[in-house]
C-alpha cells in the first residue's frame, strides 16, 4: 500500500554515465532534490573515451585506477541504435554525425550529451568530483531504515579538502567495467614481458611492426573485446594468438581467422615461462612479446561502507533485491546498472523509475523477509541452472527484463526491439562484419510503425 504523504528527498547519485543520468532525470521528475557527483569532466561514463592511459597500471591491479573508460578506439555498439534509446528520447540519426545503425562510440557519447542537455540535467551534476566515502550517518541504526541518512564524502579535483554532505538517499551508478578481472595462470608473476588488460588497450599503433617480423601477441579470451582487439591487431603485428576456453567458435570468428594468416586460434594457456614462452593446454607453445587479457571486469565499490551489509563475493553484489536494493537498507540505498547482458539503457530507466517512485512513497517494496526470500530463490534457481556465482548479474534474457518491468510499472520490451536485438546477435554469430551488412529492412518497417516511434516527430527521428 503506497503512502499518502509525499516526501521529496535529498538524493545523491554517484556517476553521470547512462545509469546516473537517467536516474537523475527520473528522481527529479518525481520531485526529489538531486545532486550527481561525477569524477570525470563530462557525462557519458564508459562512453567518454579516454585515449590517455599513460601511467595506468597495465594489469589494473593498483587500487587507484585513474582511467574509468575501457573503450578502445575502434569500438562500435553491439546492438542497433533503434533498440537502444530511452523511452522518450530515441537514438536518432543526426545529419553530419555518425549515421550508421551500429555507430562508433563517439556517437553514443553525443547521444548521452544530447539527452543530458535536452532534460537540463547538467545543472544537477558536480563534475571532477570523486566520491571517496558513503556510509550511514552515526546515530542511525539499521532497524527502521525509514529514517536512515547517508554521509557522502567527496573531493573536487582541484580542491584540497573533502566535502561531507548528508543525504536521505544514495543511488550508486558508478559502473562496473573499469576494474580488471584477471585469470590466475601458472607463471604469470614471473613472465617478464608485457602483460596488460584490455582496460588500457586503445589503438593498435604500439603493436605496429613495420616488417611484420617481430611483434607476437597473445589475446586471452574470446570475448567481444578479445575478438575486436585481435582484428585490430592483424593489420600491424606479426602474429596474434587468440586463446579461447573453447575451440568451438562462431562461424563469424572462424571466417575471420581463415582470412588472416597471422591470426591463430589456441586453447587456454597452461603456463607462462620466464623466457617469454607461452604454453597452451594442447601442448603447443609460442614465444610472445605481449599478452592482452580480455577477461572482463569485477564489481567494486571502494567508497561504500555498509558495515558489511552489502558485499561483493566472487563478483556477486549482494544481497540485492532484483539487483537493485539491499533489503535492510532499502529504499535509501540503491544500485542502478548492476545487471549485465540486458538491453542496458531501458533497463536502467526502469530501475530509475522504480527507485524514484519508492523514494516518494508512491509505491512500496515487499517486506524485508520477503525480499530476502526472493533473493535466496533467485540464487537457488541460478545454481540449479548451473550458472556460476560470478555470473549472478548476467541476467540478460528478455523474459527476465519483462518480469523486472512488472515490479517498476515499466512497459514490457516491445517485440520489435527484441527481434532487432536477436537479429544482431544472429548476424554477429555468422559474420563479424555484421554491423555494416545487416539491414533488417522488414524488422525496421515494423519498428517504425510501432507506438514508440509514432510518438516522435519525423524530424526528430530521421531513421529511414
Ligand atoms: C568495451 C566495452 C564495450 C561496451 N559495449 C556496449 C554496447 O555496445 N552496448 C551497450 O549497451 N553497452 C556496452 N557496454 C556497457 C556500458 O558500460 C554500458 O552501456 C553503460 O556505460 C553502463 O552505464 P553506467 O552508467 O551504469 O556505468 P558507466 O558508464 O561506467 O558510468 C559510471 C560513471 O560513474 C562515475 N564514477 C565511478 N566511480 C565514481 C566515484 N567514486 N565518484 C564519482 N564518480 C564516479 C564514472 O566516472 C562514470 O562516469 C560496453 C562496455 C565496455 C567496457
């Protein structure tokens, strides 16, 4: 039963990436007072490409990583633009910009800047301000979290002192693709040559080998970035060995490998030897100059002190009801953008709406016990399905998104959106150059006749 008294809250949003921006928009729409703290000089989060990785720890093991974005220069979006936009702000084609259906990363940054400016969000954001601590205000204990307040400590880049503020609620939207996750390989610490994580890979130039006689690179993991980076390198290096957990690879990748005689597939690495040798589990070996680990990222919230209520255990952030609220701190502490493999922007929007409405008392959560029970059942269902703990938040099927939408009163994903994403997926499997070849003509006709597109003026869309 929703409360009848409307109580606008002072809310701090951490991060001005896609999640933080849409959270700020929804919170303000709901009447809350919002401050967004963003460590960077501009909005965009991951989409704010940062070419300057000089001085960054190559393996990202240092706790003080400076660079947030893990994007490389050649990156293009993985799902078509028509499927990506927020519900009231399509990712439309703009003349004079990157008009491709799967544009490069800069175009998505421009879209996010447009979104920010269109909804006047810039005035809510304090840029160059890094949050170093979020904790419960002394004197409040975690029983009736209705009155719980949060202390947020932050520092503006040029200032010398920390600023401490108290908020009614904190929304964590700090992203989770910045903290490198590394495999554990025998001999890794003793291997003397260059080892780096894809977090700091930007361009192929440092691997340029004019005579194509020297530079040999091992790319670890057949992930999306592993594939992209291998393809980036074929034009410059002598040889690239893509080391994959399974040799049962997609048709698309097989095609690329057969087209480039300097690109080879290898199984997992068995061990590394001091003299530069890389031994694979099938007994083959090579001598390499560089190893690039494209092995993903770990969740980390170094600023967050919940007295052990929220932990990250084997990449599971928990306990979180619907990947959003820790039951005993809800709704004053929430997380946007934790799930992986979802249609991101719409998912963030639905989470943001839910949080904003809960904070204003328009809607309520189940009891703490019921939320805990739901979390336990979710963990159990994942275990039964054989999904490892570290993939707890990889929920990416459409049905789950729809079920999730029901919690927040958010519309189900339209069929055309699902079909466009499936189509991209299928095309990507068959051909890695799918971004330029899949035109989805019929699906697009269907999409453009949908109520979603009907709400916009033709000049706002310009898709066709
Ligand atoms: C290589 C790569 C390719 C990708 N490709 C796609 C794609 O094609 N399509 C797609 O939908 N998604 C893709 N993603 C996922 C992408 O991360 C999401 O689209 C989206 O950026 C997540 O938004 P977010 O706001 O949750 O996090 P982020 O975009 O990471 O934003 C978080 C923000 O929080 C700020 N922040 C963090 N810590 C602090 C702090 N302590 N104080 C203040 N500010 C802080 C950061 O500076 C940042 O601005 C890709 C990711 C990577 C790494």
